[in-house]
C-alpha cells in the first residue's frame, strides 16, 4: 500500500483506526524517524 511505500502519511483519524485494529499504540506503528528493519530486530543485527 501507499503507507508502506512512504507515499501517504495518514491523518490522526486513520492512524488511530489502524493502531486500534492492531491493538497497538500509534507510536508503535508511526514515527518521524525510520524504524530499524524487522529482520534486524528479530535476528539482533545492528545497522550502521
């Protein structure tokens, strides 16, 4: 989707709905800073 490709930044209402659907806080899904790749989190790799 557009969110995953960085082509769309959802407003507060869609962001809250997405977070609610996954039962997660908004900050777990959206950030102004890039998240570390999930594979790094799972396998403990460090990015430079």
